[in-house]
C-alpha cells in the first residue's frame, strides 16, 4: 500500500501530524507499536494529571475544616487512584482511535523502521514484516526515561515514571532523583498520600532548576512545609538494592560530604532520552547530534522527504511543542506557508501543587541577553480570589524591557497558574507591551488579575500592594 504521508509514532507529535495531513487532503498512515496516543497520553501528560488530581482532592478533604466543613478522617486508596488514572488514559486513547477513523487514517500496528526509497518496514507482534511507501515520512517516535550510570532502572526498586504510575502498592518511603517537572510532580503526589519523600537534585538551584530562581525558592518553601526533604547540588553516587530497602549513596557537590539515604523505592526522574535507535537513521544517512535528529525550521532532515518532530529533535521535550512542530511540518508538506515556531515563546507547565507556569526570559536570562529590565511581582496573598479559594501561596512575576516595554517573560507559581500562562503567550505573540497589559481590564475577582497587577507593579502603578 502506498500513502502520501507515513507517520512513525502516534504520540502528541504523531497523531496531530496525521490528522492535519488528512484534513489537507493527504492519504495518511500511522505506525504504532503500542497504544494510540503514545507515551504522553497513555503514560505521561494525561494519567499523571489524573493522579495529581486525586492527591489534590485528598488534600482538600483532609483540610475540609479550613473551609468550614466537618467530615470524618479521609483515607487515600492508592490502588483506586492508580485505577482511575489508567481509566482516564484508556479513554483518551480510544478518543484518538475515533479521530483516526473519522479522518480516514490507516493504523499500521507494529514497529516501524526506515528503508531506502522512501519506504517504511513495519514488523507486527507476530514477526510479520510489511513494507509501505510514501513520498513523505515523519519520524515521531518520542522519548523514554533517561538512565543514569549510577541509577540502573530495574523496574522493582529503581523505577521510572511509567512504573511510578502503576505500582501495586504505595511505598512508605521514596527517593526522587531529579527535581524537574517529572520529579516534583511525583514528589507531590506521593507526599500528599503519605509516602516519605526525599528529592535529590544535581543542579545547585535545587527544585525546578530551569525555572526562574524565585520560583525555585518559593516551591522550596512550600515543599518544606509539606515535609518533603530537598537536597540540591547533590549527586547520587550509587544505589545498593541488595537488602529489603534501597541504600542511596549521595554526595554534596559543594562540601564533598557523603551520606546514605534508605528508602523502599528510588524514582529516576532525570529527564528523557530520544527513541532514535534501530529506526534506520544510519542506513539512510540521517544526521543526528547527541542522539537528536537534526532538522530545518520546517522539520525536514538532511534527507529530502524525511522529517522529524517532537522529542527526537533538539527542541523542548514538551507535548505541545511536538504538536506545534507536527502541524507546521505537515502544512509545509502540503504546500502551505506556515510561520516557523518561535522557541522563545514556548510555555512550560509543571503540575505539582502549587502549579508552576512560565514563558520567555527568566530575570537572569534577560539580564544576560543585555536587556535593561523592569520586574514586577504580585503575590497571591494579596489576591481576593486566591484568599477566598484558600490558595494564597505563590505569585506572578513579569519581566519587561525598560526601553520599549516588550514583554520579555513571565513566571508564575500558585493555584491553577497553568491555565493563566496562555494570556502571556498570546500577549507576547502579539507584541503587547507592559502598559497594554495594565490597561487591559481583567475581571474581578480572578486569579488572572495577578498578571495585570504584576505588570502594574513593574511600572510603579500597582493598586493592591
């Protein structure tokens, strides 16, 4: 069978590529070896948010008295939380299957590998090999948990995020290695339902090391109150799994002091690595660098007709980035003239509690880029809506170019801020200035007023501080 486009992988890069290509009149096939929707939908973005929501509801119930509600003691059922999470993921995967049928997309079940002559060899679970052909082939094979040399994942005592979402029983203690989005989200979930959690982070900044330093400090304060122990600027030297518990050998990178932490389970959350092995890249001479496929601004590799999007390319390993890249790639293939993606206007969201959302330059980054800046910060403790919701933790921080008023960046930590960051993304896309944000009337009482108030604070016009 021949197609106009074959997509290898059906994650947040693959399935939007297929659907958009079909919308543009192209005959499309998708190769998938596991479940439609890929890691994000089945084992990442969606089911983790379901687990985090369960933890949040449990926290609400446990603090019901703060809202004037008297109830008995709540009990977290780890097994039922995991079951709910899997149900949400399964439902979403079925949704992708429906969208494929609706858009007349052919699903080729099996493992795909590039072959010469614009062909893809697909080997199904029974070992049968079939070759398909298309003038345009998109690689969207995503990524998997990165393995550290000192932290060999065995799936029992040293686990990665997939296993952390489907453990048979709740561990009494856990060491989380890595304080990026995956690490702090799972740390919040397990801590909320009663697991003793320690986070070990290699970078000096500690929690969420890629975020603005003020965000990191604020999350550190909150996690300390929750009883989560955070060890920044610390390396994991080795893990002894021979006994009943794991013995994690750590070393402070500044002082050289060594210590051992005992726990039931170690969660490796040190990031992701691209799935680029054994897919035929070498045979076709497709250029890679540090395992990542090199592409142009419209995601074509150095081989005409072969493209790559998502976690296998050098861009941010985020689901919404993969989707945007996929749509841009397919529209170019179809002869449209899409605008290249602005990678300095990509929002990042972390769904711990409180949530974190950011876009653009950090304060440090803006200064290093040579900008003279104005910075405004508005705490949610001064927000009427936040007080009414019992969510006073956190703040909104905004950064503007002092000369022209350009909106350089925004950094938020607090309740539901992942729903607020899109305002800033749109504002920056439209080249909105600080004064235009201040003069855009925000509804009261809302959490989003904090964006306007923070902008006003940057210019000395804030009302509620």
